[in-house]
């Protein structure tokens, strides 16, 4: 694989190739990171749509409580050329959005069109959410490339600084910090 910059998305083949090099501990963390990040982005966009001010110290539960509406549970990807999932309407899907309506306490498995119809989210909001997902993939790719290159984060360099628990957990799983996380610590 050719080494590339962090700002160029990895191909599916490159992601798969690097994933094969990860330890089970790293793989589990990376899967959780991507899932957690997508939920955060979903909640952030819905909160902004409703005029709720999102602060850095709000966690997903606080955001979900504030949004009090549709909550993303998971997005499943059947991979290129496959449509293994089904929408509530019966349509075969590559991407399946699993969402819960908090007030009804009901979960739905939807494709993009039905997601718009059920949630009444505008195409612009769906587009904003997908843009957010794209940036999450870039972060995942940055982490994968850093792992591939053997980069490590030495927390000794930040002695005397309060390091967020999520950063420490990431380092514990042998996952280097993102450039934006390092910048935050340096600032």
C-alpha cells in the first residue's frame, strides 16, 4: 500500500488491509470509535436543527435527552455491490439506518428514502449528517494510517496537563491520538 496523507480517504481495500494488521483490542476500539462518532454527529445535527446549543461538555446522553426524538442506533453497510439488508418497506439495501423513536419507544430499520419519510428530516439535514459521517471516516483513516506507520502517542510529553479520559482510553488500546486531539492538548 502506498503511504498517503491523512486528508485523502482510504479505499475500502486499504481499510481492510490495515484492519487485518490490528490487534483484536485495537479492532474493537476502532469499531466502537466509528459507531460512537456517528451517533454523536447524528445527535449534533438534530440538535442544531432544533435550535439546541451544543457545547463541548455535552455527552451523547445529554444530547439525546435534549433532542428527544429520533436516535441513531447503528448504520449497517453491506459493502459495495451487496444489498443484504431490508428496509421496513421491503426494499433491499446496502446501507441500513437503524433508528429509534424515543417517544414511541420503537425501532425502525430504514433506507435513506424511508429515513427521510419516517423522521421528516429534510434532504439538507440528511446531507449534513452524511457529510459529518465522511469526516468521521477521515478520522478513522487518520488513525489507521498512524497505526500502519507505527506511530504512538507519548503522554509523558503532556505531564502536568489534565488529559481527557477518552484520550487515555484510546492510548490504552494502542491507538494514537488524532492530530486534532494532539492540537487540543498542545493548546
